[in-house]
């Protein structure tokens, strides 16, 4: 997007040009003018998206230039610069069609806000600000930055949120699902593109445990309309989740419901992850609301059985069939304990999960604890007889993961896609990675990127924006925030100090 600057002060033009060059948006300064006559020539030649115009210039002043310029370049939007004493002139400029006015001296944040407000209907600007929202949301969810760093009047503090976590369960011993997972991710991101609008924010993110999640947020200023638009996005997302479910994979959606501010959203997402095993009992393969899981949270027999089942089937995914057999023995007591309070709905949901996770097991609604335990043991024995050497050992999985991160750190990389490539579950790989390295995947990736950024900062003359892109960040502002959190200084100040 093109903009032109008209101001008779060299220092002002230089400052604005420098601030624009550091912005995330793809603004190009197409020309500069020192007076109104030169500005009119620029407008004819460049037809810019935005013109930043000083009211007081020698010869033809800013107001007259705007009046004539509207005829010469009708699609240009106007942003004026003024002093406190020029307020009446500013009012007149607004009547002429100026979108925003700025008081000198202007700060980078004020200029960027004004440019966004001036050109917010542009699809490119909407996408840019939504990508920034997604980056900040990911950093907040992984504890890389604190919510107190966000604008107190912004969406993370004052907005309303909805979230959904996608639990993707595939059968033990099933084929790698990297391609299908990548396709599902693409479909979800396509939903954000279809529904993105001014005043709402939409993101597809990876949670610390490796699960995919969709998040929608809206500003309080648009109220019910924002809620309606975000709800439409989630309807589309749920359709994609149903389409992604098949015999080879079942997608269960855990929904947060409406939350006020990021803190409540984060607490509910954490609650859903802590109670994720309860999906086996209350709607496996469908949509489960936060309140539905919370209503079962006090039933310890469900949590115990759910977690033992999760561990057992992770052993199957990893080919550790002897471990599965040992866990199957423990499961019999847990199943009997649950059976005393089980409802018919819980039995149907649980048996649906077991039949999906272990193809070949056949359970009826009347199967008792003994029959379920026997089926699980028999299944483990059959798998043990079919045992083949695993391609990936536990210790090798982390080393391969580290090699992959080292090669692809500058790209968009998530633990889910690496887990698919290694044919293990994201939660298993996340746990194993933390155990072996002492930190989460996202913190490791961020530390690696910051180290590479430091090398480029001190060893090259690349701009901050170029360095951010070279280490995997499209947003200079987001990169600067993470760099400052890591090193305690802005990148430019760090370069000067060292």
C-alpha cells in the first residue's frame, strides 16, 4: 500500500518515513512533498492509498491541497498533521473528508493506530492485525509474555472470547496422519479468512500440549454483532471438524463458551486440557461444552479411568505392548469402580472410544467390566504377536525433533506437525520433549530464535524487520516484544550497547 508525506519540515518527514519502515504493514512511501503544489503532482503521479498532510505549508496549504487533491486522486484517504493551535483547521479538514488527525510530535504507536483506522477496511490491514492477534495469543498461551504487557483497553483485557480445542484421536497402530492433519489445519485457517471482519479477531493456534485450538474474540464496542460474527465462524469450524472425522480419526471438540477477557479464556482452556479424558464419557466424537466437563470433574472414578485409558492407548501408539499389557491389568479395577456409577450414556460414549482406539474390539452396551478388561488384554496380546521393530525409539524421537527444529526454526513450525511426522501423539511428544530438555517446545523454539536473532543483530547490518523475518516472525512488533522479554532491551538498544 502506498502513502505520500507532505510537510515542509525535513525532520518531520524523516521521522514519519522511519516509523513507517518499522511497521508490520507493507506500507511504501511513494513520495514526499514540501508544499501543496508538489503534493498535487504526487497525487496525480502515484494515486496513493493514503496521504499524510501538514496543515501549514508555504504556498498552497494542506486544506486547499486536500480540497483539490480529492478530485485528482479520489480513492486517496487523508491523514492530517496539526498542532494544538490548529484545532479549528483540523475540524475543517475532517469536514473535507480527512479520516484522522495527529498532533505533533507524533509517536510510532499513534501513527500506526491512525493509519490502521484510516485504512482499516482494507483486507490486507485486517489480515495483518489478525495475524498480530494470533501471534500475541500464542505467546500468551505459552507463557512467553504476560497479559499485563497488552494494552489495558485492548481486546485481551476488554474483549469477549470463545474457544474450541480439537482432540484428534486415531486408532492404535494406524497410519501416520501428517497429511490429514495438515489438511484439517488448512481448512480451519480458511474458516478464519472467510469470516474475518473489522472488529473481530480469529486465530487457529497450537496449545502447550500440542492440541489445535480455534479462538474468536470481539471488541465490546460492537457487542452483539461481534458475538454473532464469531458464532458464525465457530459454526463453520465445527462443520470442518465433522468432515475431518473418519474411521481413521475422530475429532472431539471441547468448547469454552463465552469468556470475558484473555484470563478467563486461558483458565477455561487449561481446565479443558486438565479434564480432556472426560470426553470418553460424555460425547466422544462430538461437541462437549465446558460446563458439561465441569459437571463431571468431581467424579474421581471417571478421571482415574480416563487417564489410565489414555496412558494405555499411548503405549499402543508407541508400540510398547508390554507396558500396555501391564496397564490393562490395572484398568480392570478402574473399570469396575466406574461401573458402579456409570450411566447408559457414559457406557455408549466410552465403548465408542475404545472401539475406535483399538479396531477389532467389539463391545456391546451390556458388556461388563470383566469383558472389557479381557478384550483389552486380548487386543494387547494380538498386537504383541504382530510386533515389529519401531522406526523411532523414545530417545531418538527427541533428537529427531531437535534436528527438525534446528532446520526449520525460521518457518511456521508446531509440535503437532512434528508429532505427525514421527507418528506419535502430540501430547506424548510434548511430555517427552519437556522431560528430556527441561522446557516446553514453544519456549525452546523461542530461545533458539532469539539466539539466532542475537547473532544477526551483532554480526550483520540487517534491519530489525529483516532479522525478525529471518528467524520466523512476520511481525516486527511481536519479535521486539519477545526479544525484550529475553534480553531486557529493545533490539536496537541491544545492538548499540554491545
